[in-house]
């Protein structure tokens, strides 16, 4: 990758992604293969006024060995010092950047239940940390750079898979614009206009239909709010972008008012396993039946995370003409693929998508239709023929999506 573009990317992530404030510490979660970009982020942070930068390294190849050969009691637990490290960063008010660059086949052949138990142990031990992220207490951002294994999966027939993936990522995060920061600011304004229109409607439900067999009605939570683009940190008021890229506007379903069948449009990569050709049948909000042509055991492990994992926590709208969708690239990475298609998420909902939700205890959120879980797993359902109707409080129906793209008044850029 061009070094000037590399530096620009780090500056975009630090300045408008996690919106690092002068005098604020930055923490970074990074695969060892992404060390060069982690260092670029650290340099950008220090030059922007950070007093310190701390990096949490991870290595999928070592994790794979642990899952295969390690003592299960140790593998499926999180050492106390790692929890203390994260909680100390939270107490310090540190901003957080996670580099997402997983190998989609990292854990092929590994018992998915072992991987899931390890994931549950981590999510349980760090629950206060992840709750702070969900509540936007402080700024956080997820961004990506290629690794060889990931690039080989996405571009198996390219002479230079890493170069091809860099080009795709650069386009997705607007690095190929003359002024990437200005381009991001204009993009956020477009998302805000759509959010305002949806919030004004006060929809009671969404009805999804596709020729692949999707026929699903998703009730929306009482006092739901449509969000997207930029968020505001509760502690310091900084405006940040949690996902780079982002093309979605999203809200909270009513966890008990989901009925029908939904089928995936793109593969879901979860815990190093590819899940594809799957179908979920909902009754009174809960997944009652499921099947998958690939990765069915991994899908079952996902749904068994806890009781909340069988209920929806997010409904997100993404047009099939988004820049990422137009590339026609299957990234095998939810951060990108969810921004190429409308999607739903199993598991926890975002408190910020319910009025006053950030200040509400879990039971109050649930009473308003929100969902709680250790899991939040997005899966893509947007097809080229997807139609979505919004159910208005007066019983009328309004086209929201037609043939996979925004309909009517929502077509505005």
C-alpha cells in the first residue's frame, strides 16, 4: 500500500473514527499480522496529543493451537490480568480502536463449541467493558487492513491478493477521495437525513419479502430511535464513527414481535467458521427452527450462546447501490459485508436506539422491547429483489425499500 495513503488512513481513524481527544489515551486491539498499521495508529495518536497508547495483541494461529490442544478449563476462561487491563483503560477514559482482519477459515476443523465457550468466557469477563461500548460511554472504532490469509480468501485468483484487498478497503473507507475527511463528513450528513425521515414516521414494524423465501415481520421497539453514521460519547461529547466503513441506518426491534422466515443473502463468518445457506424461523420473537447448508454446527453454537441469542437486537437498512455493494466483493468480514446489504443482528440491542436507553437498567430496556445477550451477530439478508414496507401507526403501509434500494422519498442521495 502507498505509504502516504497508509498514513492518511491512520489519521482518518484517529481523528474522525475514534475521534481521539487531546490528552486522551488510546487503546488498540490488533492481530500480530497488522502490526504495521497498529504502529501507524499509535504514531497518529501521539501526534494528535495522546499521552499514551496501549496495544492488545492477538494471534489466530496460536488461538487455533490452544483450541485444538490446550487444557479446556484454561482455554475457555479469561485470565484476570486481561480483564484488569481492559477495565483500567475504561476507568482512564481511553478511546478504543479494534483492527478487524480475521482469517475466515482460521478455525476450520476446530470444535465450534470450544471456540464458542472461549468467546462466552471473554464476553462474560469483559461484560462491563462491552456494555460501556454499547452505551457509547467513550469513543470506539472498528477498522480493517488486509492480512495474507484474509486476502487469499477474498481474492483467490488475483496475482496480488493483498494489493487487491487494500484497493477495495481504500475505496470502502473513502481513502480514494481527494479529501477523505470531508467525504466522510458529507456521508454522515446523508445518513442523518435518512435517519430524521425514519424517526419522523414512528413506524410500528417492518415487513421484509424476497423471492428466496424471506417473509418476515419485525416489530419495532417502543420508543425506538433510528441511528447511524456518527455517535456521541456520553462522557466527553465527542462525535465518533464506530464502524469504518458504515452505510447503514439501524434501530432496535421489539424482541417479542418478530414472526416469519428469513434467509441469508451473504455468508456469515463467526468464530472462524463460515455459515451459509441458512434459514431462521421466528415465532413470538424467538428462533424456533434453523438450518444451514454450511456451518450448521457453528450456527447452533451461536444460537446457544444464551437465551437472548435467539432474539433480534438490531434491524439495519443498507441500499444495494451502496459503494461497497457496487464493488461486488464478498469480504467474508461482517464489518464490510453488512454494509453491502440490509441485515439483522441476533443478540444484544443498542441502548442508544431506545429513547433514554443509555440510562436504563437491563430490565427496563427489555420491557420496552430491547434485548440483552452476550452476543451481537449481524447477518446479511439484503437481496436485489428485497422489498421492505414500513407499518405506520394508523395501519397504512409505506414502501421503504423496493428491489433492494431505497424507495420514494428515501431515494434522496
